[in-house]
């Protein structure tokens, strides 16, 4: 069974794809090989003659960077900016992504080709071996029916939709984005939820704490970075931004002033 599928640059037909079984290797570079079935030709003067090698394993693949000067980047197109850098000369670096984009710096251009590794296996019941006892506490408990999750999804939307380097939206932009599902959203309510998320993610102490700590700069950027790093918001969950959630709006969310937060209840 094939475990890796390589999709060449500008490929439009399935017969142009290269399929590798575990243990098989595909070399790539500028100069065509005597064996065209085992070599992916990238005809660009900025690509090394023997640029690298792709080797299939069972549920992952490895990349060897045979360039002397160029660092290759392997992006996760579904990871909102997640990537791995492969330094010049690095051999058999393991790549864990199910969908990957290999980016090669080539003179004044950036070239890329895709790799699919569909043989990612997951346990049906990860905790089946447990024999009772207290359940494990979730490190970032989120209620996806709450207003704060709408705000978090709006903050993460641009990066999840294919703009991995997009800056977080402003509070006003979040308010505009949420008008459809939260008609009475305001700057005060959105900022309150951002502050609440910062406390929930343990980035700052709650207001009633004796030591609130220093002022947290870059709060939205930190929230987005943490949420995407641990998959707290996924692309499929962005549907909440266009579907009215069955959550009654709380008076406190409309009337709290800037910087004010209730003591215990989540928004």
C-alpha cells in the first residue's frame, strides 16, 4: 500500500502524481535522472541539481536537504502557519504532517510541491486501557456554545482560512464579524471576552487576585498563537461565526465597562 503521494508543481492530472510505498525514495532536483520514475525534475535554475530526497515510512515520511546553502520549509497547509525548517545538509528529517507543502527557495522565486501522507492512524478509543478513577482534567476547557468562543474563533479565522501570517483582527473588526450571530456585540463586550480568555488560558491573573501581574501586551496575538498551537479552534469550527448559537445573551456582557470582569461565571 502506498503511504506517500507526491503532487508535482502545477500538476493537474492524477497520473502525474508519484506514489511511494514504505521504504521507497524519490529524489528531486534540477537535472533529470536516468530513471525518470525515481526522480522529480524541477526545471528551475535556482534549484540544486540534486536538491533532496523524499522517503516514505509507514505513517510519515522523511526529507533530506542535499542543498549546501538553502533551508527548505515544510508547511502544514491546515496548520495555520505550522511549519518545519530543514537545514542544508540535514538527512532524513521526519515530517509528521498528513498534508504538507515543501517550499524551496529558488533564486528570486519560491517553488513548492505538495505531499500527502494519508496513512495517519489514530486509536479508536485512546483511553480504553484505563480502569476507572478520576478523569484527566483538560488543560484548556472551552465551552463552544459561549460568547467567548465566538470571539476566539473570530480572532483565529484569518489564519485558519489560509493566511498564516495575518495579524489578529482589531476589536472593531471582531465586532463587525460577529454582527450576524451576535447582533448586539460591542467593543466593550468583545474586549471583556478577550480579557476573560486571557485569564482562562492562564496568561494573566483574574481581577480579584492580589497580584494581577504586569500589563499583558499583544494579548490577541498570544491568544491566537496558543489556540492554534494546541488546536483549540479548528477550521471546521469556524461555522459558529455564521450560525446563530443557542446561547442567551447575558446582561453582564452588554453592560460591563472596560476592564471589568465577573468573578467566576464564564461568559
